C-alpha cells in the first residue's frame, strides 16, 4: 500500500499577453517596409519578393483550375 499523497496543485499558467491592437500607424509602418531597399543590391526588394509570391500563387491557381476544367471535359467526352 502506498503512503504517497496526491500531487500538489499546479499554479495556473499566466495568461498569454494580448496582441497589440492594429492601428493605422502600424499598418502604414508595415507597408512602408515593403518599399525599403535590400541591403545587398543583388537581392530583390521586399516589394519585389511579395509581387513574385503573388504571381506564383495566381499561376498555381490558374493551373489547378485548368487541370480541373480539362479533367471534367475529358470525363464528359468519355461518357
């Protein structure tokens, strides 16, 4: 038979700090960092990287939509 008592209660975790509210100043500050020049002139600027990412996302969506369209067209043709 064990003489061990139950574990002591743990202290509750402190609540996570609340995120800072979004303000117009913070948004403008974030947008202005997109136009900052890269430290190395051979590297793309943040705005150019964002533009490239957008192009890749749109291109992927177009490719998926095209593949879906052609798959439906092929299925309708075979029926």
